[in-house]
C-alpha cells in the first residue's frame, strides 16, 4: 500500500485532542480542496510502498502509544485498508480514521473522524472544480458511517458565513450537537488565533465542540508533526 508518511506525534484536532498518537498517512484523494494542507496526498500525490508487515512492525516500535490515526489524502480509497485496520486492532490499538465521508469500505475503527467538505473547499477556476464539486457531498455515505461507527463530524471553518451551511448539513444528517467539532482553517498561528476567537463563541452558542489545530500551533505548518 502506498503511504506518504508515518510519524509519532499528538492528535492536534477533534475529540482526542492532545492524545499521543501514531499517524499513518495514505496518499491519493478524490477531492481537491483549495485550502488542502497536505497537497502531497491530493494535488500532487507522492509516497512509497509499504507492506502491512512493515507498517505493523513500525507500530509495534511504539508500545507506549495506544492510539493509531489513519489519515490521508482519503484513506478509504486504499484497497488494503480493511485488512490493515483488522491487524492493527488485533494488536490492541485504538484506531481513528480521518475521512471526508465520500467513499466507504468495511473497516475496524474506534472513532470515525468525518470531515464533510463545505463549499469553501471548492477549487474555483481550476480543472479539478467539477470533479471536486460532484464528489464532495455524499449524505448517504455519511449516514452509513454515522450509523456504523462511533464518530465525530469535524468542519473546517474559514468565515462566519460558513456556519449557516454547517447548520444545514447538521440538520440534514440529524447529528447531535455534541458530535460536531468546529475548527478554524489556517496554517499560520496568527490566522488561527484570530479565527478561533469568534469560532469558539459560535460553538458556545450552539453547543458544538471547538478544536484548535494544536499541531500547527506547536510545530508550525510542516510535515511529520
């Protein structure tokens, strides 16, 4: 299976914020978000082949870290994902899968971290716009993932105007507020700080969870963190 990187860090987003975790980042994505912070897994995918045995050996090298995060790109595109998750689960690890919720397959997963893409993700004026817009919203897939797994719905927010779109998505999916996580978009600390102020207030008003992008605040916008 093709991976772009593996690394040990802390979870920087969502319900498990701050938890030491092992990250397995697949490469390849069916979307082209304009603000994508990992273009090496989507716009210009790169990586190398790893066998399942090599991945498990790497995971076993961190016996003190119980949580494994499989992210991307879009990990649900990986044909071997189901077998990999079963093997990691059998080794006693907690698994989070980070997905946009546009494609699915049967996997072992303790937390399905679903990040539906809003209209702010559209790569307007590019050749990929049509592909992105036709694929980014798949409510039937989202509902199956929400029924099948423990989950969080994580939204990337740029502007206050995004909140109305988010509320429409939540109503359509009938998601409880405590499952909703909002985080500011940005790769610079000063941008995240400015957006966090009003976004945290919006979360308080609506009963949603607020999440910073802790890894960016701690380490900056770079790979392997």
